C-alpha cells in the first residue's frame, strides 16, 4: 500500500478525534512576539496530519502564563516565554501548539525518495520514528499510533 493510501486511511479512522493547533511565530514591535494559530492537525507520533497534508513534528508546547518563577536554566526561562507567546497569540491556556513543523513531500516519497521522517525503502513506505532509531514500516507505526489515539 502506498504512503498516501495509508495516510488517507488513517485520516478516515481519526474522524472525531480532536486535533491540535499548528502555530507560527510572529514578531511585531507593536503587538510583541507571539505564536499564532495557522491550522490544526492530528498528532500521530512524528507526523502531523491535516485534512490535506502531512507534516513533520518539531517543537510541541502548551500555552501557559509564564508567571513569576525561578528558573535554574536559561532554556527553561525561554521555554516558558514561548508558552506565553502561544497564549498571547490566541491559543487557550493548556492548549497544545506545534511550532516549527515542516511539510513532507509525499510525491518524493512515492517516487522512491525520502522527505522528513518518511522514506520509501525497497518499495515499502517507512518512517524514522526517532533521530536515534532506524526506519520501521509506516503501516505498523500508524497502527500502533492510532491504537493510542483511539
């Protein structure tokens, strides 16, 4: 089965399952830094499925007020600021925002190449589920992920 067919099947199975927000950073002198909603997708492991596209995940955060907290690391302070940017950009408190995602070229995968975490290897669609891990068949990966979502 092709990668496109597998992903279309997953979309049909996920009807009724809540989607998560896709965000994009916006910088403005007047409105301040913020993360605005540009769409929504189902979060399926390393993939984000919209109604008509497949994206590779990147940064995932929950919108939250940064408040006044002590931070032991500058990275924690920066992450709290980014959570507040999502809140300022229109995400509700506690809502998930996916930032820095990239579009996967399914045509390239179907032609025998690779795009993002997807690749066609020996005629079988495969997914690289982590930077340290190897590829595994996309069909098995999706089956596991759908079981967790539903």
